[in-house]
C-alpha cells in the first residue's frame, strides 16, 4: 500500500503546502500506468488522454478529496495520480448517461393507461343490452317457455311410458294434452316389432251418366303409396305416413263394431273420407262417387327359410260400413252441383 507522506507528483509536502511537480523527477505512477504500444506503434487512447503537468484542470472534473498526510488509501480506491483511469471512468459514466433507453415494443405501443371513467367499456350484448322494462319482459317470456317445455316433456314421457300409477290416475289429462297435435306412435323399452303387413283398401259405389249404379273392385291404397315411395331417394312424409296414420287414428277412436268414441271418432271418420276421396279423384272411375267402403287387410309375415317356426299367413279383414260422400268430403275443386 502506498502512502502519501512524501513529495511526489501532485503530492503534499511536509510543511503542508502543495508542492508542484518536480521537473527533474520521473513520475513513477505515470510510468507504471502508461500503456504498452500496440502492434502498429500507437499508444492506447487512455494513455494519450492522460493530462500533462502543465494542462489546466477540467472544470467538470469531480473535486479531488483532501487527503491528510500519512493517510492510507482504501482498497480499490484510485490514487490521486491516476488521472488517466479517472478520465476513462468519467467518460464511460457520461456515455451511459447520454445513451437513450429503449422501451419494449409492447410498452411503447400500449401508451398511457386509462384510469377512472375515461377507460373504454365493451358493448353489452343479449338481454343485458336492453333497458330494464324489456329485460323484465324477456325474463318472464323465457320463464314461461321453460315451464311449458318441462310440462310438455313430462306429458309426452307419461304418454309413451308403460302403464304406471300416474298414467292410471291422470291418463285422461295426458291424452288431452298429447292428442291430436303431439301424438306419439312409439313406446319406451323396445316394443315388439311388427310381424305383419297391414294395408287399407277401398271400393266405391259409382253413379254413371246413364243413371245406373255400379260398385268398383277393391283398390289397394297402401300399395299405391308403396309404389310412389319405392325407388325415391327423398320420399315425402305424406306418401309414407298420411294414410297409415289416418287409419290408426280411426281404429283407435272406434269400438270393434265401428262406433265412434265421442268427437274424436267422428273427426277421424271425416279425416279418412277426405283422404280416400283425394286418392279416388286421381282415377277415372266413369262416374260420380256416391258411397265408399273401407277395410283393412292384415297379412302375417312368413317365417324365413332357415326358421322352424310355423306361421299362419292367412289374411284377416276388418271392414267398415258404407259411408255416404258429402260435398265436404270431396276435393276443394269439386262443385256443389257435382256433389249432388
């Protein structure tokens, strides 16, 4: 560790007065810290920047602290004579202070944050965008729709479910809800598949132009529907189910001797007559239809060749009485005079 007790370059004398540099003396520290010449013979830039003894001190340089005689510099401190190193540190500090600080791209684009009521609000959507009265109306409407949907699902479930305590006690209310708009032609828990073919046939009593009357043979209406469906990629619902559902409606609302069960039975009769007259109107029967008679033919499906089951394939018939055709039963294009 060097002491600052003796005279030297920039040192303090024994009498306390500042002694200038001795022209004849060689500054030991300057020679010690002078950089080695580079490969091209030029000295380092830091050595060239060292102040000469006769140079005026910089005004912007930090003041040199007063050092008492005999004081020992702390470890790592720069000695008073190390002017080149001090100038290099000061230049590096000035360069760091003047260098602009780059902000991240995200922070630069974000801009100043919004605060308080100046912050933008996202637009409301759905019911929240409505005013309070309309929100109340929408909530009530949704509640009504939800209750109706739950009641409807419960009624349809009871209708297609097997017989139970609820259906025995409230079967009439369930039927009133389901029929005729929501009628279901299926049951829960894998009902037995149909093992028979049923068809609806009709024959008509025709009044000829000569005043005579004659009766046609049986016309298979179900076979006509099957012929229209066969080979069609997109068969219509009417061709597939209109006649079949109408006949099931009729059988379910009449007794075995064809007596109607209330208003539903009379409604089913009119419905079947109108469907049959639409089919007969497409045919040339040679006169005006006065009466019609329907029957259902049920033919059991024969057993496959590999089965040993014996099935009687003899058809069974269920015939309806003759129905007189009125003007309301004829197609809309028919006139009242043609109906008489």
